[in-house]
């Protein structure tokens, strides 16, 4: 999508890739689908497993169902009922665990051993990363002449796929990661050259709380041009701008990409910029405005 | 746009014409543009005038500006500042008046006499009506095989244009008006064969408070197949459904068309239905959910 009003406000040409319209409401469906489709026939018979309470769980459940594969989803027992229902609605088998990373990983391992199921990690997985890269691929096919692409960074799956894909197509296109200043592990890792974590990150962009893995950090270090942090105020302001001017519903994580443009006008002026809106899953009863 | 989820919920194939993405955020831009473009050279030099505090004022202001025509907008002095700013932002000249219909019409007449400006009424105008009909025209061009089209009814401009256009293309396509039960003048007029008004209508669908005119009633009586009323609860529920499932922002008036499908499942089951979403201008700080 494009918006004449936003182009005038920011004095550049913006091309939005609307993953809020993607199945399950987020880009995660791309990676999950690719991972499921690339399983061997034997792996497909045994199913897939992941631990997640978010978009990846729903994405993997639907991708598995559409390919006739059984999905086992490990969720913390305190996960919101609406998320449990979404996953169950796609036909996945839910196993509840204690709300700790240790319990999630142990329960996952138990299912892998018992069922022979294949783990599909939300981002620490080459096939998932490749799938996420198809959003940028489609954007560049639709809009030749794009000079820079901005995508959000959480665990780094989307940015790994995006940067790898874009640089393979045209090294001159700049690839920039958008990260909340309040969860800036990728920014600090990129600058220092060492993988660092965010401890207790607190941001409205709840899809970007996760830290990079060794795998995604290695890919992003090689292929991304820069990582830029944005403030909470900018995220909220740009989320409202997109809702009001474009009449589309995006989650706060998606707004980080426009916030990068807003906070760095000199970098983008008069350029053709691709912005990946990562998703649109937001609680309409708890809006920040 | 289409939505697999909504198709499954309502057991039919829905094709949404998204006028929330139209310029100024509503179908009104179509009629205003057509009216301005069909002015004679002499009329264009003298400008256009209307009295409105809503979408038509913004639509006429922008349509005039894009065609190098001066627009005079009469607004009640108590109109919201944000609406005055929007109209002023398009370069129109605003004349404030008392918040009564009499004062609005008198001020309008005064400007017509002083400037020689042409009145462009929001719906009681053939060229405006023809312009509104282009939404249905595009929908039918994009989606052959549509068996029924549902559009909201307020003053009747959109329904007049829609029904005239659809019946000219294919008499067998059913054209149905969606009206809030709390502002059901068109429903009662259609059934009784006499033009009736809604007195003090109170509905969340604030774009549909207006009553039909003699002109729009005559056209709708001839070309529409039926008018169906919907409850306030249905409007709110369908508005939320479209926001949540389709990730797009629509105003309550737009939700009436899906509410018609929801309240009358037997009429629409297994059919291909066109739904005209009239606009997306809604105060994000005052949502009904």
C-alpha cells in the first residue's frame, strides 16, 4: 500500500508491505509454512512442535493443518484464553507447562522424544528465516527502484530473511532494522560485534521483546546495513498515524519502521523506501491512544 | 478485499469495496469529483459551495482543489476543530454560521448570490449520484458473478448511484440498502411508497442520520430491490468483526452492510455478495468496544 498523505508528511515515497493482512495476521505464517513444506515425508508423518504463546504458535498450527501435518504447541498455563482458542481452532494439540523458559523447553523436548516431532523454532531455524524473507522478495518484485528497506527486529528471523534476500537481489539496497530503544539488544550487539541480550525489556512493541540468537546475529551482522532504535513515543505516534491516514490496523511492532523514518528524516528524504509492517494482532480494547 | 474467515462465518462469498481507502476516507470523494469535473468553464471560474460539517465538505474541498476550482464551505460555528482544519487544509474558504439548517441554507444562498458559486448538494444532485455509482461499477468490473450488492443508506446518494449503475449492467443482480433500525426513514418510505422522515434519529452509524430527498427516494424506489434495517448491536458487532478479522478501519456506517448479511443468513447463504464499505473516518479515541 501507499499513502499520499504520509509521503507528503515524511517527504519521501513509502511502499508498505502489509503483513497485517497475512494469514494469522502476521509475517510468521511465511516462515512456518516454509518450514513445514520442507519437511521430509517421514518428518511430516511425525508432526511439528514449538513452544510459543504468540503469533508463531498460531502460524505453525495453521501451516501444519494446511499441509496435513500434526502440530504440538507447548504454551504456558497462564497464556491468554483467546490465544489458546486460536491455536486449538487450527487443530493443534496444546500441552500446557509452567510459565518458565525451562519448563517450556523441557516439555518441548519430551514431545520431541515421545512423538518424534520436529522442532520448528520461531526464528532460530534456516527454513523459517528463508520463509520470512519472501515478504521483502514480493515487495521488491512489486516495486522496482526501492532504495532502502526497513523491517522490525525482535528475535531476528524477519531481519535475517529480509537482509539475506535483499542483498542477494541488489547489494546497493540498504537494509535497516527497526528496534525499540527499550529492547535494544540487536542495536548494541550490532555496534559492539558481540551478541548481547536485553534484560527485562519493556516496550509497547510486544512482538520485539525477544533477543537475537547466535544464528540470526551472525546473518544480520553480515547482511544488514544498520540497526536504528526508536522511542516509545515515536512508536505510538506512528501507529496512530498509520491507523488514521491509511485506515489499516497494525500492531505496535509494525509502527517501529515508520518511526525510524520519522526520527531520521535526513536519511530518507526524497528516497523510495520499503517498510515491512510485520503484523496486525492487537487487543482493540487496550489501545495506547 | 476478501476474507476467508468472514466467508466461513457467514457461509457465503463476500467481496468488500473498500471506500475507507478512498481519498478523504469515504466514497463522497467520487460524487464531489464528478460534480466538479462536469461544471462548465464559466461555473469553474465562479467556484462551488456547500453546507456540511462532514465527509462531503472535505470531499468537495479536495475535488475542487484538484481541479483548480474555488470551494466555499458553510459550516456550523460549533463544528469540531479537526473538521474545520481538514477542510481548511484542502484550501477551501470556510464561512461559519449558526448551527441551524435555516442559517446554513441562508449562508449558502448568500454565497451563491455574492460569488455566483454553484451549489453541490451532498446527495440531491444527479452528478453527485452518478459519481457515487462508480464504486459499484468498479466492484462489478473486478468481480464478475456477484449476485447481490449491499450498500448503506443515509441521504440516499450512494444507494441511488449504486442501484442505477447495477441495474443498468445486469437487472438480475439484487441491490439492497442497509439502514440502522434507529434511523429507518428509507425503510419506511420504501415500504409505504411515501417519502417519510426520521425525526431525531439516534444511531452509532453517524453517517446515516440524514433522510432521503424526493430525488433519491424516486430513484431508490425504482431501482433498489429492498431496504433492510439492522440493530445497533449488530452494527457494533460487525464493525468489530471487520476490524479484528480484516485488519481495516471502517466507520460504523460501513458495518451496516455486513450486519444485513448477519441478520439474514438465509437470504445470502452460498451466494456471491458485494458489500460497499462507505468510509473509515472514526474517532479512534471514542470506540464503541
